[in-house]
């Protein structure tokens, strides 16, 4: 791994930081949060039109730029630094990869170019507060999180040859404003329950959406209610063998694969926010005077900020490595052009089913030797929480006020821990997947 940034990556980050400085300052940020959508459409248009962020990690064949996930993660470090509210996470990190992995040729051709251009926003809707579970970040995503075939969750059934959805999903990222919903629902009833993904346009009859009050206003959430709502299955209507595209096993594997990438991107985003919170604190203690000298000159304050700096830098290293590991094939493996007889190499979690890519190309999946994105996200969330807490503490009384930015970073840390964590569950699941705490074999002659 080469930790240095390329000239393109460095230029992209500088351009994005300047754009966010001009379009997403403290005043503009608060004004965007008060809008019905919870974000500034003008900023989203600039991110898409000037920098092409929505299509950064999508193939060129579908209007994207074709960059690795690493470049998207580095960009999200800058959006996290500014706490920029936008559909980038829901659309580009969660929804678009699922359409790419599971959609039919017609679905990908119809949706991906619009997602890449930013003309279409999308999100992943799962029941309850189960997003981290659905993505395989905090426990195995076997399917029970979507209702398990019992009452609750979202159910899908065939009515007169069309799919109809019934149920509710809360705490959906941009669920109140996204143009397209990818809804996780159970099919087959209790006896043959399985999870499938369905496409539901935002203006579909029977779909009711409302914005929810969220702890972190920079991460808008919505509640989605479906009452006899017509939907289109994402993928082929009749799946082939287990693990094939569109099958229940393939859907769960695709969600877990997307979860790895999302965790790496979120880790970089949290590191960017933590670094900015630390910068604000260092600037303040360098100006604020107490007893005739700046409080930053006191050794106790210096020690506290030094500890935060070390934690943030360690989390940044872990986040960068996770982004590189998710976005690059293992050493000795390469990506061959997609075509007749070609092979596309993808990374996946140990034990997960392969996710075939639709079309004439074959797929060879290489297991990642160890889960890295979950622990990196845990370290980044803890670094952000520590940096934000110290920012509030060292700013004194003003750090607790609504007018100061410190509380926004603290709420981002707490909100992300609720949505994608908490940190101890991320680490526990990563340890389970890696087999770190496998039971020791019983001594000879002793039954277990």
C-alpha cells in the first residue's frame, strides 16, 4: 500500500474543500438544515456538475468516472469535515452499488446514468433501526432484520402479476426526499421467507413519507410507509441457483459487500469531521486568554489535545487502509476488462456468498483475509466522539450553545454511532468474522 496521495486525488480534495468552503459555511449549513429536504439542492448540483462525485466510483459504461472506492472515501473525508448535508451517502455509497450489483441490464441502463449525473437521488430503506445489521456491520445479515416472515418489517406479495409492498421503514437516510427507494422486503411468507430488494419511485401511489426529527440534523432521516404500494423487483424475477444475482442469498451477499465499502467511506468521513473539530479547538485555545496567557499554553490543555491528535491520526491511518483494502484487489490479482470470457474480481467478507455481475462476464470472488472496514469505522467514530467532546469542554460555556459548531460535530458522532454502530458492536462482529474468539478444542478424552 502506498499511503501517499496521487496528484489527481490531491487536486480533487483541494477543489472539493474550496467548493465546500464557498457553498457550505456555518450560515449556509444551518439554512440548508431548515429546508424540507434537509440539504441544499444547489450544493448537490455543484457536487455533481462540477466534481462528478455521484458517479465517481461508477463504471464509465454507465456515465461514471470509474475511480476506485478509495477516491470516493477521500472525497467523503472532505464532506465530513464540513458536515455537508447531501444525498451523497444514501445515493452513491448505498443505493448505486446495489443497483450495479443486482439490477438487470435494463435497470442498470435506466438508473445508473441518472444516479451518476446526480439527476436522480436514491436511498436504501430497511425496517426499523436495522441499517447496520442489513449491511452486515454489527452482526450477520441473515434476513431476520427485515421481519423474518412474521408481522412487522416490510412484506412483499404478488398480486395480479405485480409486486405489492406493505409495512413501514423508519430512520431511512433521506427517506423523505429521495427520488427512488430501494426497499428491503420479505417474500414467501413465514415458511419460505427471504429478503429481496424492490424499486419504488418517490411518487408511487400508496407511498407515504415524512421527515423525522433526528439527533443529527445534518444526517436527515425519514419514515416510509407502504400500503399496497406497487414495486419493481431489483434483479431478475426468477432467480437461478443459490447465490445468483437477484436471489435471496445474492441480495444478502450484495448488502454485506456494500456494507464493507460504506464502512470504509464512513470511517473517512468521520475522520474528516474529527480533524475539523480538533482544528476548531486548537484555534480557540490559541486565542482565548486566562490569567494573562492563552489557555493553549497550559500544559494540561496541551496534553489533552495531544491525546486527541494521536487518536485522530491513528483513526485516519485505519480509515485510509480500509478504503484501500476495499477498493483494491489482493496482491497478484487484477481486474480484466468486462467482456466475453472476462473475469471480474471483487472482494467480499470471509464466508459470504459471491455476487455475480450480470452479463456475459464471469465472476471470481477473492476472500478478504480479514475484515478491516468495521474496526476502522469503530476507531473513527470513537475519535470523532473524543474530538467533539474535548471541543465542547475546552470551548467552555460557548461550546454548549446552539450558535457554536461544536455541538454539530458531537451530534454527528452520536448519530452515526446509533445508525452504524456502536463501536463495540462493530469490533465484536469483526472479531467474530475473523474467528479471533473461536472456542478452544476440548482436551483428548473430554467431551465438549
